């Protein structure tokens, strides 16, 4: 199952960003963010890569992990593991 829409929303809210703020930082429209969060549309691969980098996650985690199921401490541990993976993966 893909969780990209709910993960974008969860990560955006965790970062305390509005849809408009996130859209501006990603150089897309607020309506596009809204369509992703409500699973009306799926982000293209290039944007998934940008989003994964922006949130400091792997694309696999962004797509396949239900981040809303994480509490803060386990999520921080996940972020730390993601950073370690990036350092050792060429």
C-alpha cells in the first residue's frame, strides 16, 4: 500500500507548514499539494525525489511507511536511521 498522500500531509503538519508554504518551497502550487494529500493525484518521480530530500527521508519510506502510525520518538529514530543510510549509500 502506498502512503505518499497521507505522509505528505503528516510531514507538512509536523513541520508546521501550510499547504501554501510547502508548495512555495517545492516550487509547485498549493492546489497540487492538496491533490497529493487527498490522493486525487500522485506526485511524479522527480517531485518524489525532491520531497524525500526535503523531508530527509528515503523515497521508499515516503511511499511505503505509514508515518502517521509513528509517535515522535520512534519517528526521530527513523529519521536518524535514514540519515545514516544516506551517509553509507553512495
